[in-house]
């Protein structure tokens, strides 16, 4: 079974490592008995569904979510249900990878508007007058 990460490629289920653990948060006594926290690990470096360029993009843009082994890690503890947390985690993985692979637009340099410059200079003049007024010296 495949999970669709975005329209360009899909990840085999065998590539995803799923771990379950006890979760904090709401649930009462159920917290002590059920493992509802879901952690997904995906080693994108060994994935055959990505090009080298896509792997580099993921490595640089998602570096805070990647461990030393090269696993992209996503966790979910939003609900009390393991299945719902799993679905949310897969969707989060989908969003992360889709956003990482989306091309970035170059920033167009702009100049500071004249009104903002004049406003800043006016504020400086008022501040200067206020401070001169504290010293008792008037011009």
C-alpha cells in the first residue's frame, strides 16, 4: 500500500517506520493503558521515489526534523485514538514534504517608501524636542 506524499511521487508503506507510545494529554485513565502517540520515521535518503535534487531540498529545508540516521520524524498526539493520530501524522508528513519541494520565489528588492522615511524623521524631531524640554533649554 502506498501513501501519497504529493502529486509527484508516493512513498511505499514499507519505507515508513511507525512507532506507538503512551501519550500525554486528555484521556483520563485511558492514558495509562493505551499507546495513542504515533511517531512516523521516513528515511528519505534511501527512498527510490525521490531524485537527488529533491533529497537535497528536503535535507536543507527540513533539517530540524531529521535525525542523524537521515530519518524524517513526524509525531502526533492530538487525539485519544491511535488510528486518527496515524492519519494526522501521515497528512502532516504530506504537508511537510510538499512544502519543502515547492519552489521558492526570489525576493524582489524594494526601496523604503517616502512616507515612511518622513514619518521616521518626524518622530525623531518630536523625540528630540521632548528630551530638550526635560532639560529646560528651549530654542
